[in-house]
C-alpha cells in the first residue's frame, strides 16, 4: 500500500531563502512570523503526549511571501514524549541545538531554544555560531553557556531581550504559549516599525521611507528596474492628502506574484485604508 501526502504549496520557499532575498523586511513582519511559528509549536507541544520537533531552523520553516504566512515543516526528526516527559537522543542541527539536548535529557523547550536561534538568524542574516569552524567548537561553546557572536550585533534592545528569553537556561526558558503573551509580540499589530534592529547594506526587500513634500497631493507613481529574468524591483511613490510622501521599494516575481496579492500584502503591512483603494 502506498500513502500519498498532499500538502500546501509555499511559493516563496523556506524562510532562510526568503530572508536572504528580502533584506529589508520590517520589524512587524518578523513579529508576525514569530507568532505563527510559536503558534505551531504550541500545537505540537500541546499534544498528549507532546511532540518535539528537534530540528527547527529557518530551512525547515516554509513561507508564502505574498500572504506573510509561515508554517513549520520537515518533522522527520520529531519525537513524542512519553511518561518520562524527557527524550534521550542527541539529534538535530548543532547551531540550533540547546545545551540540554547534548546532555540527552530534554523536553519541548529545546524547540524554543531553536526558535530563538531562528529569530537571531532572521535579524542578523548569519547562521548562529558562524564563528565556529566545526561541530566540536559549537558543542564546546553551547555547553559552556557562550552565546553566538551574532547576538552582539542585534542593536534593538527589545529584539535582543526577546531572543535572550528564548535561548536562556532551560530552567528560565519560557514555553511557546508564554512567549506568545510577551509584550514584544503583543504589539505586532501596531503601525509598521522601521528596520533599526540590525544594520545591513544592500537591501533588496520592502523598505518604507516617509518624508514631507511640497508637491501636489493624490499623486501615485511607479518605477521599475529588472534585476533578472523573473524579478523586477519596483518603487511605488504615494503622496497622501497631507502632502506626505511614502516611497515603497519591493521586488515583484513575475512567475509567482500577482498584482492583487502584492496589493493586499501592502495594504496589511503599510496600514493603508482598504475602502480607499480600487484593485
């Protein structure tokens, strides 16, 4: 007998690929992704008995960029906790493995540690412990309580504090449900926040720039520049009723994106008034 599994199509690939392509994603989008990942972990960890993913990383998180939707994938290394409420196999990707995992006595909180490392990678564009040349060096640092060097590159104190909560000692680490109630994620529905958590040159993603203007109101212009066969980088310039200009830069994939899906995403991310728009 053959079992066929039919799953959703995620046109933007995994989160690591997407983040490398779109380097100027705003902080609110990162919070939205974080909430969805944590909600997925709550689902796994709330089972009876609980399910541990054990290999959570950006490569195993799938994304539909148009909808801002992410989902956890690749449960090939997942384990079910039984009565002992702890697992005993050393398995996973070294850069994302919690200290207690190396001790072969761990629970669902190893997924929270891995989630913290995912967020660190999303913010800094670096794999955790990139300064190490092999798994043995990573093991030595992790078991000694030494954090990745890239953590020092996180300039936003709120982002850094939230990551530190995720990768704290297991006795101090919060659950996925508790992290969803953290003030850092509670405010993700507020207006778009500027990208100040990490400085990076050569942005390729959406970037919003607001500045006053003396020009006429109600003006909307679009400019485009082709980067490769499938990607066009567009600049949308909007002047509102107060003369405020918004320059919005974003990539458009002619194979996977549609004008409607991009418009919907921009309405959500930029707090545009939907009843004032015509698609």
